[in-house]
C-alpha cells in the first residue's frame, strides 16, 4: 500500500491561518470521491480480467464469461467497492498473483452477489492456477446459483466444475428440475453428455462423494482433463473447442432462467 511522506516542514499554525481555511463544498468533495472510486474500480476490474499465466484459450473463456454476466446482470449489481490492495495482490517476488472481484446486488434485485477470483503462479515456480466465477441469488428467488471453477496444477491437467447449483432438492421437486434443467429443450444434461464425450475427460473423485453430489445439480460438470502425451497444446485445444462453448451455454441458460424465474415469482410475466 502506498505510504505518504512529508518532504517539507509544515508552516507554523496561527489562529488567522486556521480561520482562513475553508472547507470545500460538499458536492465537490462527493464528486471527487466518486470519481476516485470509479477510477479505482476500473483499475481493479482491469487487473481482475488480466488472468496472468493461464493459456490464451482459458483467458479468453474467463473474459467472455465475465463480460456476459456483467452485461446481463449489471442493472442488478452495485460497483465493486473492495480496497485496491484486496482487489489485486501479489507476493514480494511477483511469482504469485491473485485477484478478488465482488459486486453486491441491489436491494431490489434477485442477485446476492457476483463473485470472481483467480490465483496464478509463474511458470518458473510451483505451478498452480485457479480461476473462479459465480453468481449467487438471494432469498427473493429460488433460482440456482451459477458457478464455474477451473483448477490447473500441471500443463496437461485441468479440473473443471460448471454447475447451476439448486436451491431446492430436484428429486422431490420435479417441477423445479424441469424449469431449470430441462426447460424448453435447452437441457443442461446434454451439455454434460458432450463433456463426457471428450476422451481425456473423467469424473473427478471429489464429485463421486455423496456429500458433494447432494450439493450439485444432476447436470453438474465435474471432470478432470488429463492430456498426457498430447501435451499442453491438446489441453488448450479442449478448452477452446469443448470447455468454452459448454461453459458459455451454461452461463447463458443460467442467466436467462434466473431472470425469468425471478420475474415469474414477482408476477411480472
């Protein structure tokens, strides 16, 4: 964090000096503070969408998802008001960087918050890359939360979690399952089946747990991709040709269904 220093001694204070100091108009102070916050938000957002040390296909995917969510949900969200040193931080050597981006929902919106984060280490250090983007709903709707996590610990291995996590048990609420997971032919289960068709993709051990499965939806994508001899190039190809369209499809269906459900519950449609 920046530290301010005084380079010159302060002039002696006199009563006339104190009384001659005028407080700037409140409106001027408010405008100046607002402008400063807007500038800090833009800097923080730029850092958040840098996604350093990840492959170009993965960076493009995350930038597209952030843009899609913020474009569709922006009317319901407040600006990110985290301090600059929380929005972006790194270690002393610069070999590890991280970013946190949180936008709270307006009181009148169905959004609790949009949460994005990433952590990346330089290729010369122990490799670990994590990117995450989520949209959490509040209690004014029963719409699912939306989440995507990409975790990479080697150039040839990527763990993927994409889901619309249910707010009601889809087993005992079939109408809820039909609305969100098989609505108007845009079934999310088809997207999961497309992922299963990737030869290098296998279900992760974590998602085989009964406890974890009880939190995720029936259509959750929870896989680990290992390209082995195919190398990093093959992994980038899978991210570009398979993960990207499926993740965007999940995001698009999620955003539309969340907004539609909220409007239906409020009698707007």
